[in-house]
């Protein structure tokens, strides 16, 4: 069996990052242990096996195994094998944009899609009272907004990392572009042509 070089002790910088990521994990829907395991793999110079993770973080082997399964279900780590080594090694996606998109997609699957399913069922019902009619209209507004956001997310998922980074760097320029588009839509919404919208030079 081949052996990997010994894992050096965690530096104070790495420890600070790992501890913070563990605390932030609960806000993203993962527990502290899973967050710390992911943070360790993210800053590690090479893939790690479960024993190395357990030793570095002073976690039990069983907790590490459960944490790695959770991260695999989120597609935030991938399993690797080393030559002549039967142990399983793990590393996060190398591209930070892949990590970002995996987090968003998993959150949508776990949180957004169940809400959309419930709203679809509610909108198929026939309201029997005025109160139900009003409630259903509110639900329709929520459904349309979530659907619009989901369509936007699907479009973002198809963008290359380079295009996505460029789009995000545009910042306020995107808003200006949207404002121009809104002005154009308003012009045609009221049945006015481009010529009608322009000042009439013949009028005094």
C-alpha cells in the first residue's frame, strides 16, 4: 500500500478558516462538523482520506464518514483513489464557480422545489370562499416570482465561469442596461413607435 506524505499540523490561519466555516455551515443548511470537514479539504494541498481528516480535526471516524457522505450528496467533494492504495481520498471541486453553483443548486433542490410543488397544488384548487381566493392570488404571486428566479438560475447554470465572472463584475452597469430595456419596453407598451417617441423637429 502506498503512503501519502504525513499531513502537517494545521496552521493558525487554516484553523481560523476551518472554525469560521464550521460556524457558518449551519446558516447554509449543514452542521458544524460537515462545515469544518469541507473547509479542511478546501485549504488542503492534496486530497485527504478519512483517517487524516479525523486526526486533523480531532473528530471521530464515524462523524467524519457521515460528514463526507453529506458533502458527497451536496456534490461538494469528490472521491478519488490513489495507486496501490485501497483507501478513499476526497477533494473539493477545483473551480470555485463549480462550488458556488453546486451550493445554489442543492439549496434549490432542498428548499425551493418543495415550496414550488406545494404552491402548484394550492393553485390547482378551486377557492370556496373570498378569503381563499385572496390567499390563492397571493400564492400565485409568490409562485411566479420563484419560477422567475428559478429560470434565471437555470440560465446562470449554463454560463461559463468566465462569462459569469464578467457579468458579476459589471455591477451597476447591469442595472443601467436593464433601465434602458425598461424604457424601450414602456415605449412600445403604449403603442408608440420609435419615431413617435422621438421629439418632433417640425413642431415649433
